[in-house]
C-alpha cells in the first residue's frame, strides 16, 4: 500500500540522519530528569504525574522538531514535484508522512515504559491510571504531530515550519492557563477544548470516550488542512 511505503521510507530517513538520535536522546534525558525528580508525591506514593504533567510543554517543542522537514524539506528541494508525479494521491502522501512521525514519537514514548516498571518496584503504583495516562500521552502527541505536519505543509523552510508548529502547539499550552480568566459560562467549553485537561483526566484513571473522540478529531483536522494545502499546489502550478 502506498501509505505504508511512504511511512516506511520517511521513518527510515529519520535514522539515516541524526534527527532520530538527537530527538530521542534529548526527549529521554529531559523526561527522565523530570520524572525521577518527582516520581513520588508528598505522601511518598509512586506516581506517573511527574512524567505526564510537563508533557504539553515538552511536546510543543518536540512535535514540530519531528515534523518540520516532512513536507517543507520536500518542497525546498523540489522533490515534492517528483513525489507527486508518482501514482500517489495527496492524502496518501500526508498520511504516510504522518504515520512516520507517529512511529518515531511512539517509539520515544515506549522507551519511557521502563520508568513504569522501575517505579512499580519502588512503591505501590496504580497501574490503571498509569496505562490510561500513557494512552492520553500518545493521543496528545498525535495531535501535536498533526499540527506540526500542517505547519510543514505551509512552507519550503524547515525553520519556518518549526516556528509555526511551535507557536500553534504552544497555544494549546497557554489555553489552559487562560481558562481561569474566562467568564463562568465559557469555562466548561474551554476546559473541554483544553488538550492537557484530557491528559490529566486519563492520568487520574478517567477514560472518557468523549476525550478519545475529541483528541482523534483534533488530530484529523490539521491533516485535512495539510492535505488541502498540498492539493492547492496542483491548482496553482
């Protein structure tokens, strides 16, 4: 299938350059430092909160770093024109590249699973909320990756794609901070739209189907916009 061929090619390209090694190393060092400095709460109970808590801010930087070159680099080098002459549909290109980024991010998250095993041996750990929190962590990351890919579809320059993706992802981080200042009637809607709120709920063991629907829908929207951006090139060419 074309989508898997593109995903495999782009996923492999991460490891044929320093990108994957640099991103994964910094990601693991940072999450490891934050986690082990807060692995136990004030009651000395084992908790994954220290890992999940700062992730909205961390992913604001790492997701655009993973996705910034997926389309911007293709446009900058002109290889996007060659790619689109192949028997590929634009949505297959978008989805394949997105799955490559998802694969790298999922690998990064999977490499933090030893934290769960280690902390469970050091103290009592409620495994249900921990696993639900990991699901929320994955879904939130997939949303940020979709936003980063959308930013990469808008420009020929990787740095510009990174800055735009960072700005858009950072807005979600700021959104939760602005909620207390909103009128009471808007707070319920604003809280539902806050991505990190859904992560916190899952980390507390609250697996609400509405959260899953919202996060998956929020990830799909930027992909559709990226697809339309790629489609528009045909009309302006």
